[in-house]
C-alpha cells in the first residue's frame, strides 16, 4: 500500500495526489500504534523520519497549490 500511495503522489490529477498524502498520513498514524507490527528491515531512525514526512505531507492545515504550499494558520508561503 505504501508503494502505491507514493506512486500516486506523482499523479497529474491533484485529487489523486491529495488522497495519496492523506493515505500516507494515516499509514504513519497506524505505524505508531502500540500494537502495530514492526518491519525489521527498517531502522527506528528511518521509520521516525518517514513518519514525520508522511505526517507533514498529509497535514490538513497545509494546502498545496502547484509548487507552493500554504499553511492555513499563517500567511507564510513555502516553495
């Protein structure tokens, strides 16, 4: 599922890309549950970095438009 969501991020359809970011965010939430199975092929450091990025990608407070992202709580533009 993770690979499919990562591929979907590059979709020309922004709706598909948005769904992929939300899916990756949910995947990071599931990965941090106390009883979640642990993938022994991924180190704790890599897992932590991956989950941090997935959390940011799917943040509902961030709107991505083209090459720019806008954080809804502040007027700062990130490119």
